[in-house]
């Protein structure tokens, strides 16, 4: 097949029983990868979990800061 013209390739394909003309008339399609869609869904879930954890951690740090201030206050009172 090396060095064949376009017409020669088309004739060869037709002689092998491969339809050629219908390739030009196909419409483009938009397809989605199931793997990528699942990863996208998992990332959205993970983002929510991380945001919740950050909120809890901020509250914990605030509570610990209050506790630390109370402990420091007791030492200063002595």
C-alpha cells in the first residue's frame, strides 16, 4: 500500500469489502467518558468532605485557643 494514491486506496478498501463513502457523511457526536464522569463526581464529594473537615478543625482550634487563654489566666492569677 506504500505510495498509493487516494483513489487507489479507496479502490483497495472497496475490493476488501470495506464501505468507504459513508465515512464522510457521519455527524460528530459528543461523548462522555464514564471514568472521567465518576472521577468528577468523586472530586465533588471529596471537596464537600474537605470543606466540612476544615470547618470542624477551625472550631476545634478556636475552642483550644479559648482553653489556652483560660489556662494562662489561671497561671497569671497565682
